[in-house]
C-alpha cells in the first residue's frame, strides 16, 4: 500500500520536474534567441582614402582604433561602392540596389525636391519592422524636403545635417584651425579667412526636425550623440547609422587634434590628418562604450567610406589610381571593415571583391529578416566569411556616371570615359597603369555587351547633374574627362 503511494508521489514529482525543465528550456531558448539578435552600427565615413588609415597597413596617419577594428574583424581588400560621389553611394547603401534602377544617379543638390524616392525601402525600414530601435547620427544628403527626411525613411531618431556638408566649428573660436570654409548657399561667395561666423545656414544641425545650434566640433558632436544613443538603447536591439562628415572638406580642426601632428610640415596635410585622427578617436569612444556595456560581442559593426579620397586633395588612395569623381579604382574601391565577434573570424583579410550593396542583405539576415524576399542587388556576406560558401560573392560590378561607365568582370575592368576605353587586368595591374584595350578588343566587346545588358534595365536620371569636374588633376593619360556630380 505504502509502496503504491510512494510510486504515485514519485511519478507526480517526475512530471513536475519534466514540466519545469521544459519551461526552463523554452525560456532559455527564447533568451538565447533574443541575445542572438545583434545590435548593428553602420559607420559610413566621407572621402576616406584607401590608404588614409592603418586598416590596410598604411602609415600616413596613425589610426589605432580603425586598425583595431580591422584586427578584431574582417577587412575587405576589394570593397566597392556603386558611385564615386557621396549621395548616389548612400542611396545604394541604404536600399541594397544600384541607384540607377531608381534614378538617383547624381547629387540631389540640383533641385530642391530631389532625393531618395519614396518608393524605395531603406534598411532602417526593414529593421524597424524587426523591432529594432533605429537611429541616425550624421550626414544624410539624400534630400532635404520633408518627404525625404530620415524620420520619414525608417529612423526613430535623427541628429545631424540634411545637406552635403557643413563647417565643422565656429572659425572664430580660439582653438579653431581653419584652412578652408564652406559655401554659404548655392550662389553665395565662399567665405574668406577672417569673415565672421554666420552659423551653418542651410547646413544647420537638427535633432529630429528641430533646428539647433551645435557648438562642438562636428566630428566630436557626432561621436557624443552616437555614444548617447548606444547608452539609451542598450536594452533593446538597435540600429545606429553613423555617417560622419570627416574627413570631407572643408579642412577644419581644433587645437586638440592639430597638436598631435606637429611633425607634419605641410599645413593642409596637417589639418587633414587631424580630421582623420578625430574620426579615429570617435570610433574608439564607440568601441569603449560597447565594451563597458558588455555589448561588444554581439554588435555587428560595419565601417566603409562613401568613395575614395579626392584626386586633388590631401588624402591617399595608394596603390590605386586617381580618386573621388572618377571610375578608376581610387574612386570606387574604398576602406571596408566588418566586425562581429560572436560570428566572424578575427583578423581576416577577405580578398574576393564585395560591394556596399552587400551590407543591406548581410545586416537584414543577421537581424532575423529574409533578404531573399526582396529585390536586392547585393548578397549576404556571412556565409562566405564563415566558410559556408567557397565561391565568390560576385562575378560582375557595374558603374554608370553618365556619360561615363565602367564594369568589372572577374579580374578585367573596363572604363569608358570621354568616349575612350581603358581596359585593365586588376590581378596584374592594380594601379591601372597599362591600358590593354587595343590588345584585347574581344574582351572590350564582351564587357561592353554585358554592361549594355545591365544598363538596359536602368532608368534615366531623375534630375540633372549638379555640376561637373573638369580640371587638370582629372585628366587621364592626357585626356580631359567631364565627371558629373
């Protein structure tokens, strides 16, 4: 009798233990699922040259934090953007599509109501739908009209400027080191040294849609707001889009950064290096914040430049040819780093060509979305970086900067600019010094046909170019070429 009672009690106890175990397992599984959803920080810097940092071992400017970011993650030796100028490059980054598909081929500065078409879904839109808190800090440059505003394009919060650039600080400040000033409006003369500070005018800083007066050096202000955003949203998966203006002109810095380069004799070069240092220190502050909050391991950080350094400026795209505005490697191959300690190998240099187009699907899939359900031009890089796929992410890349265009197919790169063909085998001629178009007319013909097939699916630009660059620094093999903006 007693043994029967004990058996019943034992059976009931076993059932309760099993129930508790199932509940615990379900809870742990849900917890693990929540933890697995990474925070995402997308840092898009402005005009940083291929050799302007220590990411690839260059020593022109010390950037210990960018170097650490690369050492702790994956750096891409052949990372491409889809445009050699900033706004079209940003349009493709945030949509995962070639911008020629929806008409955003030129800078939207040409018309007041030009901007990223409302028909396009942004990465921020998709992450919002996955319960991410989305924020932007920095330079928008995808249209200044209300319908294009970041708050209306998928971002819960915004701190920054809507236009193409701004003075970094009040030039009358005693610690200001100023080489050049920004235009005050489209038709106004350039402000000269000694002119009074008139404020940022059309390049004002906003918190959401409210104009504010920002007293801090702009790079420092963006870092401050990025750190604040991370701290305020640490308990929920967040997406922070951080497009710094640095080191895009005008050349302006503060005494704090300037004093680090007293061995640089060229004043312009010294200020430029100081601006990159401010950017690097800002990235360092973000990394420290993630460490302190125990967020580092499960935060996916992507850092990339919107195009190469300017051809006639003080940046370095070595060993690449030319730079910003052009379709040569220096204009479209840029610094590109990705770090996610939970998932990615540390210190990997990935050599297969990749694109800014890949950021959208990579981030979306990492966040639990389905990039395959969207009509995107990029691919998810994670299976390639983890060794789950051994083939190359891409065979072909395309560029159109009307009337000039380019295509890379395998190792061959064909550029058609000024009505002339330049053909290079990048495996043996990374610096694009030996034009082999006349030696391989069959390759030129094949690549031209392939480009035309791709281009037939595009639309005409939705607005005219803002301007064109034609000066001696942009001549190629003695041929002056008009590069449209």
